[in-house]
C-alpha cells in the first residue's frame, strides 16, 4: 500500500490565502501564515477549498471500495477490464483476530504458529481464484467477465483528486483508530504527503482539529 503525490497547486498555501484576501486591500501581502492559522482556528473552510491535490494510491480492491465512499473526491481507477492478465498484483491479506469489545477492531494473533496457519488458510482460496482467472482468460473468456472471480485482495491503483479541505477531513476520519488498519495506513501515507507539501496548513490542522487519538496513529 502506498500514496504518492501527483499534483498540487503551485505555492498552494500562499495561493489559498491570496484568494482569501479577495475583499481586502492586502492581497499581495507576503505574510500569509498568520492568516492561514486564523482561518484554520475559526474554521473558515472555504479558504481550503481553493487548491486541489491529486494523489496516486495503490491498495487492494477491498480498501479501494472504502476510499470511494468519500464522495467529495474525484477518482480515476485502474480497470481489470483492460489489464494485462499476466500482471495481477496481490496485496495479500494478513489475518487478525477480532477485538474483544469493539467489533470494528482487530488484533494480531499472539501465537506466531496460529498467525501462520490463519494466513495460509486465507491464501489458499486466493490462489485458486487466480488460477481460475488465468484459465478463463486462456480459454478465451473476456477480461470483463473473467475479472469477476478475482478476490478483493487484488491490487488496484487510483488517482484521487480533492481540495485541501477534502484531504484534511479524509485524513482525520481515516486515521482514526476505528478505521480498518489497511485503510488507516493509506490515510497516514496521505497525511505524511500533506505534511511535506502543506507544512503550515497541516500544523494548524493538527493543533486545532486533530484529537490525540488521531495524532497517535501517525
């Protein structure tokens, strides 16, 4: 799993604050950090809708389905319908035991032998599905039909475009401990990208809007 930056508005932080000063005679003031922090503190979110960020995300089809629920974003996803059938990537699942009190949580098995057994049980049907897909394609079945037998751990790649505001709130929601671990790792990757390209924005967001629980995931 990985998230990498594909595009961001040049000088995004300065640009957002420049637009925020549309009603001011102070538009060309180079000092923007103080106003950026003020807008973040006062939740003037429209300012952070003025710059777009596009990331490339590699994950499994299972986690991609969760990501696609964030409807404020725009997506372009890799399609197995046009893929080279000989180049299937797998994001092999790691089995975890269910939490004792929270049905949304999971924990690694404490015993390594049990962990190995559970992982191998999960791997067996995955390999059967991949062989079935390969046999169907070699028998002349269309890729759009054959792909229906592929498991959710097949890797997929997507481009995810949203405003800075969209990304901040996505990371806040999906870095939370209630999010599935694999998705949390993607969100943390995204957050780390944002921290590099929007240092003042992310610091302000972290200060005013991230809880200790969310910050602890980083």
